[in-house]
């Protein structure tokens, strides 16, 4: 990962690694919530509030979102795929097993840049991504069970991965036009009612009202989770605004994978922590 750090610059690489350390923390806290849907939607409201205050304090313009409306829409689509897939994974499976698949973003970024933009990559970049993906799928192995023994959860993880790839590319484009909190605000303003509608359509779950009740009951808990998520997300948006290479950033963010495995094993008491940690490295 040294050569990636050199490509990004030491300061930018350090910010990406810090973001990677924070990311699995809020995932874990949502996983521990008694209702992952409510926890995730409370997080979304928290992100709206924090970005709203950030915009006011920094004297940014909410209307700037109009200058990047097209990439904001793609970020919204990506976040909807990611959020709905992630919540399903957190409800059904182990964080340490499926988080590495969800965070295999370099695969999507590199495929898009290669197939759509015609960008070529060094052999070492391709090799590194292949190794990461192999390790991610190796985490699914359990003695006596096949890789596809739980195809639904794996499918949700892949949906979240696909969504991550979409919003990663869209976010990077938006950061050339608008400020990070403006993007964060508008994307989450679009996402909250969309999640509520989605869960109502799926199983008539009135998640929106349940989320508001939970948020008023435990405001500090959910605002803390939102704060962790906001810091992690802001750091990534900031490095994109500084012109950092998207594929390199996505690859360095893989540092979050072994952290998620350790948290899953030591805090959530998920099984096979040593084997999963070895595979994550």
C-alpha cells in the first residue's frame, strides 16, 4: 500500500485511512441496534441535521446543489442501493463476513474507468484488487458449507457493493463542483423519504414514524452514530475535492476490512475471527 500512499500523497492517504477506521464503527453500532432499519434511518436524519448546520456555519449555499443535480441523483441512486443492501446484510448476516464484500469498491471503480472511460491500470493495481476480492469471498467459507448457502444475504451484499461503486464515482464528480456538506445534505434529504417508501412497499413497515420515535427517545445515541458517519464520509469527499484519484482512494479504504473483522469477532462475538482476520489481510 506504500505505492498507493505515494500516489495520493501522505496527508491525503492519512485522511483516507482515518476515514477507513471510522467507517466500520458506525456499521457496528447500527448492527447492534435492536432494529437496523430504524437505526439506519435515524442515522440518515442525523446526517441531514449535521450537514444542515455545517452549511450554515460555513456560509455555503444550499442552492449550489442545483449545479450538480445530475451527479447528486446518481449519488442518491447509489446510496439507495447501498443503504437498503447494507441494512438487509446487517439484519441477516455477520458484519465480519459480508462487510469486506460491500467494501470491495475498487472493482466497480476500475471496471467503470476501464470499460467506459478507457483508462488503463498498472498490473499491480489489478493484482491488488484481485487479492482483496479473493480474501473477501474467502471470508464466506465455513467448514461443511458452500459459498452460496445464503444466496440472499450475499445478493444484498453485492447490491450494496454495486451502490457503493455508483455513489463513489458520482461523489467524486460532484466534489469538483460543490462543497461536501451540500452534497451530503441533498443526497440524504432524497434518501430518507425514499427509504420510508421502500420499506412501506416491501412489507408495509411504517419505518418513518418508528424512526422519529426512536430518535426522540435516544437522540444522543443516534447523533453520535451520525457524527461518526459524517466525519468518515466528509474526509472522503474532501480528498475527492482535492483531486485525489478515485481508484487509489477506494483501494486504500480497504484498510477498513480487517478492522471490521476484528470488531465483528471481538465486539459482536461473531465466529471464526482468526480465520476471517487472516483472510482480510
